[in-house]
C-alpha cells in the first residue's frame, strides 16, 4: 500500500477544481527572475535561466523568499477549497485499510513483511521465522519519525549474513535534515 498517494491525489483534485471557482481572492502569482547561468557537462554547455533556484542547503535568502511568496500565493488561491480538500482527504483515508500487511516473502529461514498499525502513518518492517509466531521488528518507522515533520525509509536490504537473532541494518535518511544528507545505518533496538 502506498499511503503518500493521499496528499498527491488531494493536490490533483485541488488543481482540477481550480477552474470551478466562481470567485477567487486577489493574489499575485510569483514569477521567478531569469538569471542566465551556464551549465557545462560532457554533452556540451547549456544556459539555465533558473539555476539560481537550486539551493541544496536551503539557506539562501533569495531562494527562501521566492518559496515563501509561492507558498503565500498557493494559500491565497486554495483558500476557497480547504473545506472540500478536508472532506475528500477524510473520505480517501476512510477507504484505506488501517491495519494492512504486505504479503510476506521468504528469504532463507525467515518471512519478511511490512505492516501498518491502525492510526499510525508509517510502516513497520518486520520478519518472523518460517513456522514461528514471534515477530522481530527491523524498523518501526513510526518510532523513527517521532519529532520529524516528514520521514521516509529510503532503502532497505537484507544482509547477506542473515543472522536470525540480529536486527538487520536498514539504510535510510530523513529528508528534512540537509546537514546530514548521507544515508545512515540504523540498527533498531
């Protein structure tokens, strides 16, 4: 199950409904300034007029100011649809199975699966031995996400040693931590 679809579907419905409004607030759309910049590559040189918007550290005042202006414009233009968006979001979430579990796959002597818990937003990655009922949680993304505005497990892999009693390292990173933008190895307790 892919839960990040709900905000995406909501955004699509919001954009589609934009033409249905009878009255929208007066707001000025933001236009990014064109600042030509040459980008050289093995395939030649090209001019990118919006290269200045690239800010990997998310710290440049001119880029942040432009993004704040875009967000303000979005808020003003989407204000008439907030009630509809909330209603659609509630309906979409209401149709999701809250305690869903993936089909387990077997690797050596264990079954690996992903499950969601009722009322929680993120998955729990777990395994159990074939024929065993005891579960070993590898990564509880809900616990890892505590205190973060957004969290996503970027990649995960079963170690080649597959030691049955040891938690497996799972590579992941928190998107909102640009100063620590390298994957970390997390061994759940």
